[in-house]
């Protein structure tokens, strides 16, 4: 699906949250690799699960058409510095839910981009047929967990010893969800 662009000014940084377009594909491919190398909060290490420009073009095309999908970018200073994506299912029994994920360059943490990408996603979900947004978050990512809780997400379960990080230790993944209930 597609949303209308929204402008934000946070801590003297002006940025736009908008739907991804095919012309973003090359930049998104590079950005994803960079972000993956900046944090252990994500599933991938730098270069793993690489998606090239053509792959991102196809994802953007598909997400623009599918009612349970949403691909947003955060753009500051004329470049993409973060993105979020919801991927739903075309299966009828699963079409009421979507899975949310987010990536932001480390230099742009603290400007409310995660919060605003999440808010735009929730606005879209609440205005559509999406009744459940799911996500997974590493147990050590306390700021993200607190943000998700503020937006009504609750813990549905814990995947124990789910991720092996660079310190050689295993960490739990927390599965969270937000439910939209309106006269089911």
C-alpha cells in the first residue's frame, strides 16, 4: 500500500516519512548492508541476506499493490536514512495480520524516526483491514521494547537462546504484537 508523505522536525532535523518508490531501490540495497553492520539488534550481519537493486525494485512493486504490505522510508537531507516494512500474507486465514520490521542508520537514532515510522504504520493498519501487527525484538534492545509497549504492543512469547551475538553468548528474542479491535 501507499501512504501520503509526512514531514517531521525533531531536534533540528527535518525528515520525511513516505512510501518507498522503485527509484529508491539502489539506495536501499546499500543502506541495508550498512545498517546491518552497525548493530546486533537485527537478524543479519553486514552482507548477509543481500538484496540487490532488482530485488528491492520487486519488493517495492509488490508492497505497493498488496493490501497487507507497507514499505516506508525516512528521508533526511535528500537521502534515505531508515526504513520500515510490513509484510502480510495473501492467505485468507492470515490476511488480518502483518509483520513489522525497522532499520535506521545509527547516526540518526534519537530523532524519533523509529517512533514516527511505527506511528505511520499503525495509522495505516488501523485504517485498513489489519487487525494484528507482529514483530520480534532482541531482549537487549530495551529502548525498542519500551517504544513498542508505549504503542500498545504486548509480549506474546519468548524464543529462548535464539540469537548468537559477537560476544559468544545466546540471547532471547521477544515476540510482540499489537491488536486493533473495532467491532469485530
